[in-house]
């Protein structure tokens, strides 16, 4: 498959390669059928997975704040956009937690002692299409409360700046589309779980919650799944 992707790349169909392998499988727990260069998954509409971390703390007066990163202008995807404090795609031969810790260390230089406090907080799944292909994606989400004196420092060149923002500032940035889109989704999920976005304050609460959890695992299973009449069909 690398030969295929390199040929497509040489024909200028792909703008860049990641030199990172992703597993091809019909669901996360299904057997791996083959590995493929990350840059080619969208061409074939292959489900992919990643990890995102909400890094948060509290101000002296008790207000919730979040650390946000600015992606480097040289990133091949979404350069210059705001991002979660740490995030990254899940390659082959790496567990979800290993991937999350690796990204935290590379992107924000978070000490191992702090990473032991990472809390798994579910997942966010979505699907979108562009002229480059189809992107069915699931992000494993972690939360990490950071001490007030913590200051992130990038170690891999993928972040240009970090900002400690209030929730109102973050909401404004999301509405201004300053965030990489999937990072905005992960933060929305966080704000819902923290009770900041509620059914009484957001008229489209149920719609937002549903859209943050597309049934990717069901949609991409083999056809024997669809023959079970007890399982609802998703359109």
C-alpha cells in the first residue's frame, strides 16, 4: 500500500506524507486488515483514531480556564489554527494511553508525574468530506487538571504558542472558527461534561450531543452486522 500512496503522492494528489502507519479495520476492535500511510486514509474513507487532551486549571478566584495551543504555521494540516493542549493521531503498535502520553510530552513537555493523573473521558466521533476525500474519525478524549503554576513548552516544533484562556474567550474563538474543527468539538464535549453547556442554557443541546458521537463503529462494520434486524439502521 505504501507503493500505491507514493505513486498518488508523486502525481500531486496528496500534498504531503506523514510517514506514519495507520491500521485499516472496519471497527476499532476488528482485526487489522493492513496498514496504510496516514496521508492516504481519506482517499479510501478509512476510519481513523486519535487522542486529544483537555488541559485545564483554575484561576485564583476559582474560574475554570483551559490551556490552548496554536499550531505551527509549517504544519501540513490546519496550520496556524488553535488546538487542544495536546493531540495526535493513533498509529499502529501503540496503545491509546501511550499515544496520549507521547503527545503530551512532545507537544507540551508535561512531566510524567502529571501524566499519571490523566483521566479518560470517553470519545468524540464525527465524519466529514472534502475534495480530498472522506474523514470518518474518532478521538479518544482525556482530561488533565494542571497546577496553577504549570506552563507548557513545545518540544517537537508543532506548536507555535500557548494561551491560558477563560471559557468565555474559548467560546468566542470557537464561534470565530479560530480552532481546528475537531478540537472545537472536543472542547464542546468538555464544556458539556463540566456542566457549562446545559439543556437549559443551550437550545440545541441534544442536537450537539448527538453530533459529537456519530456511530462510526456501527457504520463501518461488515455487512453481517446489517443483517441483524434487532440493530437500528443509521442513515
